[in-house]
C-alpha cells in the first residue's frame, strides 16, 4: 500500500492513496476516488485509490496520464511560488519573534529590578508586552504552516513519482475521473494559496528605484491577471492633457527605454490612478466621473460608465491634487474604485466593480476624508490609506470590506523622492508600484495571514 498524505492544516488536507487491493479486486472499478470537501476539522480531503497492478490492459489513455503528470508538475510549481512567498514572510516573522523575545527578557530584567524603576516606564512596557502577547500563538502557527508547505511540496513530488511508476506498470485505467479530481485538488490548492498569501499588511520595504523618467506625476503598472510569463509594463506620464500609453515587453525593456507599442486613447485621462486589469486599461475620463475600459487587444473602448455621485476634477482629490479624485485599483478579489461623494461628506467610498460592465457591485462608506488621504491601495479586500504624499508619509488607516470595520495603524513608508503621486498594489508581484517624483519605484509588502478567523474558502 502506497500512501501519501498532504496536510496544510488548518487550511487544506488531502490524501492520496495508491492502493493495491487483494485478489478479490473487481477489475472494472479501476481508479476509485473518494473526496469530501471537509473533514471534521475543516480540512479538505481527497483520497485516490489506484486499481490493482497488472489487471488492466495498456490502453490509449496514457496521454491523459501524461497530462495528469503535467498538472501535478504545475501544482508543484504553484507550491514553489507559495513557498517563496512564505519564506519571505517567514524571515520577517523570525525577526519579529526575536524582537519579542528581546522585549520579554528586558521585561523580566526590569521586573527583577522593580524597585528602581519609574512606574510610568514600567506600565508602558507592560502595555506593549500585553499587546504583543496574542501574537505568540500566531507566530507559532506560522512556523507550522511553513513546515507544512514544505511537506506539501515533498508529497506532490512523491505523488508524481507514484504516477510515473503506475504509468510504467499498468498503463492506464479510467483516468477521466482521476483527472477531474486532480483538477479539484488544483482548485483547492489555489484556495489554500490565496488564503496563505492574503493577509494583513505588516510592513512595507524599499523602495527600489526601477527608472527615473517623466514628469513629477504619472503612473506605471503591470497586469496582475496576466500569466506569469507576460511581464508587459504600461507607462502613462502626467496627470492631465495626455492620452498616450506606452507599452514595454518587460521591465528590462522599460528600463532600457525599448517601447513595443503605443496606444492613442480616444479620451484624455484625469489623474494618475489608472489600472491595467486582465488585458484592459481602466481610467477616469478627463473632467468627468466616467470610467473607461479600453482593451489593449482590440485597441478600442469596450465600456464606459459614470461612477454615480463620485466627485471629480479636484473636488475630492488626494492631498497632492492632480485630478486624483477617482482611484482605480485591483487586488486578489477583483477591481475597485476609491472616490468620495457629497452624500458621504467627502469621505472615501470603496466600490467593487464588475470588470466587464464597470457596474458597482457593492459599496462601503468610510469615515476618512478623501482630501486628507495621500494615496490608497487595496490588498485582499482591505483598503490602506496613507496620510500624506510628502516625506514622513505612513499607512495610517485601513478599512476591511470583509468586516466593514476600520482601524488606525502606523506603517512607515519610505518616500525617497519626497512626492508620491501614485501608489498601487499588484497582487501578482505582491508589490506596490509607485511614482515618486519622476522616479518609478517598487516597494515590497509583508502580509501576515490571520489564522482561525477565516473559515470561508
Ligand atoms: C501547465 O502549465 C503550462 C504553462 O502554464 C500550461 O501551458 C499547461 O497547459 C499546463 N498543463 C496542464 C495539464 O494544466
Ligand atoms: C516521499 O518519498 C520519500 C522516499 O520514498 C520518503 O522518504 C518520504 O517520507 C516521502 N514523503 C512523504 C511526506 O510522504
Ligand atoms: C479575463 O478575461 C477573459 C477573457 O478575455 C475572461 O474569460 C476572464 O473571465 C477574465 N477574468 C477576470 C478575472 O475578469
Ligand atoms: C522584494 O523581495 C524580493 C525577494 O526577497 C527581492 O528579490 C526584491 O528585490 C524585493 N523588492 C523590493 C522592491 O524590495
């Protein structure tokens, strides 16, 4: 009996059994696949039972098996990506853990010197310690997750060995169902990845200056929905009086200034808050609250629609002005518009948009004044708002669309060139793209996934 267990607790669990039954086998059964969405602990389970070896004839289905193998390979590539991201966060977590340990020992030291201390300092430290206390189990869980991912990786590798062996030994059986199940596993893996890679913003590092070009104000971006191979960069200099979009095949072409195409949009844009999503450019038409969807492939405007009640043309811009009233952005959950309305007293409204029709699917009213916001970006359905476009800017406020709650926070962002006119998250790269006073910059973000609070898949 071959047994493979894949555990990604508490998020996902799958088991694949290569089972060689006794002589009482009913040959027609072929592959047996049992699966259930969840076990009692909320983990996903899938069990695959292979037929007895040498019972079937070698038939024409080995091609399908090859595809299956390829799928497994693809899954293991996904694991690689997951692993890389996890490793990155893991380093941060480790650092945080050692800081906490330092704090703890300082605390103990101080406690043993209690008589000599100022009560106020002691209380402060104690407060800080208490704040950090709940993080300890999270850190521990995080370490477990990282281990589980590497196990997951190893087991996928094992599974593909087993499949290769089976292919050699028995040719093929009824692979259709098995293929379906592997597809199912792939879907679940994707869910697991989304959960693990989504999380709360903890830290922003960088920037790296990719290029110095253009005016003080502009936008540059890649398409988070594009396949990993597609690295096209789009570049839109200036916040007004322009409708030329420059396209580059890759970041290195962008740095070298080797353009692959230019697009002449039918309407001028306003501001710098455009987004490229799934092959289309979404932008705010000048002097209006109309959002335009322009398809790069067809070179045509596919849809335009007014964003009802949205202020425009410097009625509710970000702190720097520049007609930055309507900010379009995308994250793991889709396409969003950030703007302000009179009805919400000039405070920021978050709307999720249908990418095809640009219709508003759902809206949330925040209590943060748009005119007091430096920039904002969305990660995993949470909007993060900076308090300034100038030096000393920090992420100051966040609003979760999932829970409809806000939180004040204090995450510094290094505004290297003193003026930020664009800042947007790209979920594929897990980076923030910024336009920093005529410099095109990238920041890394560290996300911390919150465990146990999320039981949707
Ligand atoms: C595996 O991934 C490659 C590239 O992403 C894709 O072309 C191929 O169709 C995938 N194979 C399967 C079986 O999904
Ligand atoms: C994967 O296969 C190797 C070698 O057969 C084995 O030692 C290891 O325990 C397997 N890993 C898991 C997690 O099943
Ligand atoms: C992206 O576009 C393709 C067609 O071009 C469509 O099938 C797919 O659903 C779109 N994806 C999203 C997330 O909108
Ligand atoms: C982000 O992190 C990756 C991996 O550690 C690194 O290669 C890259 O240079 C970093 N980018 C920035 C903008 O800091």
